[in-house]
C-alpha cells in the first residue's frame, strides 16, 4: 500500500517513537510550569480587579486587553526576537512558560474576578464584622467559595494553554509540535506523524476536559 | 539500390515522426491534457528560483521549467497555473491531486524517494554558512558548541551534522518554518549561524553579515510528482534530459545568475540516491532519526 498512510510510514513513525516522547515530555513540562504561573497571575490580577484602587484596576485592565487581543504567536515572536535586542535573552523553556502564562493569565484573571464577584457581598461584610482584615476575609471566606465557581472555566483555560504550547514550534521550541514538523519535514512522512501528534495532545487534554465537566456538574449540583 | 535506400530512409523518418504520436498517453498525462492546464506548486519567497513579485507574477528558474513542461505536455507554455507552496504543504497537495508537479527547491533524499516520485536533479547547490560579522566566527570549526539555524524540511541539518561528526565537534540545530525567521533569529543572536543552500543564502547577506568560505555537500533539487504517476515522471525526466543535452538548462541557470551545474557530479549523486532509496525500501526501520536539539 502506498500513500501518506502506508504501512511503511507507520513503521517508520513507531521506530522513532523516542524522538516524539522527548517532545511530548517537553510539552507536558512547559505546560505544567505555564499553568502554575497562570494561576498565580490570574489570582493576583483577579483580586486586584476586585479592589478599589482605580489606577491599579486600569493597569490590570490594560494588561488583559493587550494580551487577550493580540495573537499569542506574535507575543512569542517578540519575546524571541525583540527582547534580545534590549539585552534580555531568555532560554526557550523560560520564554515559553512566560509567554503562555502571560497570555493565559489574562483570561485566568477574568475568571478569578467573576468568581470572586459571584460570592455574595454579604460574605465579605460578615467576615469584616467579625474582625477579619480584607486579606484574611479573602483567604478564609471568599476564595474557598470562589474556587468552586472558578474551577471549571479555569480547567478549560488549562486545556487551551496545553494546545497553545504548540505555537512554540515557530521559534524552535523543541516541544511536540516542533518534533512533528521537524521529523515529517525531513522525510515527508506526514500521515502518521500528525495523526499521532494529535493523539498525544488528546492524551493530555481529554482527561482534563473530562475533569472539568465533572467539576462543573458538581458545582451546579451544590448551588 | 539508391531507390531502396531512400525508401528505407523515408520509412525510418516516418516512423520516428509518428512514434511519439502512436505512443499512448499514460492516465496521469491524459488527465492533464483533458484539463488543459498544468498545475504546479512553486516557492513564492526564494529569489531566482520561485519568487512572486508585488504584481503577483511568478519568476525564477523553477517558473521557467514549469513553462517549458507545459509547452512539452500541452503545447502551450502559458497553460500553467502556479500555486505557492511551503515545505509543509507541498507534499499533501501532491497526494490530494491538487497539484501535478512540485518544483520548489525540493531536495532529493533517499527517504523522500519512498514518499514521492522525483525527477533527476535539474540543479545542485552547495550548503553555505551565514554569520554576523561581530560574532568573530571565521570558519565552520568556530561553530563548535554553537547553534545553527536551518529551515524545516531542508536537508541542511543532515549534511552539517555529518560534517560536524567528521570533524569531531558538536553543534546543535534550531529549525524554523521559513528563511526570514532564521534571519531574524540570527539578528537577535538566537542562533549563531544561518545555513541553507548558497544560492538562497546570497539573498540574505547584508552589511552586518557575511558568508563563510566553507561549503558542504551539494543538495540536488528535483521535480516531485505523486507516487505512482510514472507516466508524468517520464515526461519530466525526458524534458530535463533534453534541456541538459541542448544546453538550454545551463542557459536558464546562468540567466538567473545561479552557479553553473557540474552534471557529472549530478549523475554520480543520482545513482547513489536512488540506490540508497532502494535499500531503504527493503528495510523501513533504518530511517535515521533526526537529532534532537
């Protein structure tokens, strides 16, 4: 059998599986770190948005508007090619994690803000009347309730982040998509390559999506 | 006797004249004739090979080849439709039948010969190295431990890796989707060297960069057709052979200010390539894995 999906092509792909395994692990690694920093950015910016300082709020809104309304690929390209001209040379993993976290963080902040807003204001007032400071009330009373509301949409952002990590292929990121491009570009075996690359992304993203669906069900049941 | 001789001569001439007409067109060539247009995938961003100007017109050595093939197959040099292709699209577009031919600085490699039919080479070019002047890199040896930027789907990496192994030095590679991306990465100091075939590299030299004197194994360019379209392949191969024989291919190459081709090297290389492909077909798991960066 000939054609892009011939038996020979499948054999060739599977004989080089370790090359793709390396890219897969790099994707997982970058995604996990990216997710960690996304949550931190999302939490900080989201909480600041719920505060009263107008200057801080406009700065946060500016950050979100910029990162939500420019393509990730351009942001990454700028970090890669323009920052070095300003004397800042980041390694590819650091750059990837930072790029993904700043981009996804802009969406995460929105989620955190609306989750906090969704907690009835009476909760905050009640905590205040018991002598909690603003931060104490946030940490002990508001955030635990907000997490339940914000977790399902946040999980969707995690899936987006993992898929978006494929953008790093354009700057020789060495992750899964880059491996697929490089390998198939060299020997022109694109059939099995992109099917299996898709399957590998599915392996990471599908469990998270299913988890999100379950969390969503649980949170609506409790309301 | 004389009459007989002239009769035989006339008969022979008639045969020669009619033989091509008698030969049946293969299905793939017949399909092109029925359509009345030759569909060719070309590069749009490689000066002197396949380049689309601001007016949308294509020009270059590979464009001229496409016109010549349209003339041979359809009798009309302008019965050709160009589609710009990238390294990622040129293969699939052949498989889906949206293109008849791909003439797009496509390097022939043994493992690629298992995926598509390739014509014999119409051009050959050595690999060159472009570095920034301020880097102080003066030769290939200075690149030990450095990163070389190459294009995805180019054979540059394999050739340079082999040269580095031979010299006992380690180099790493970063692959990019397009040549301008590599140039940008060189300018930003992301890679220490931009490497691709010399005639392409010439288009990227500026005041701050220079091409090193080193040259590496020549890369043969071939015209690709879908696997199994051997009728079309034969026409393409015959046309290239004829253009080599009458010197028109050399004239075209010189006309695009490209370095003259040493056809003896090309023929020798072709034999090696097709033999290696046959060996690979017998044992698919031998496909060498690319080196990770």
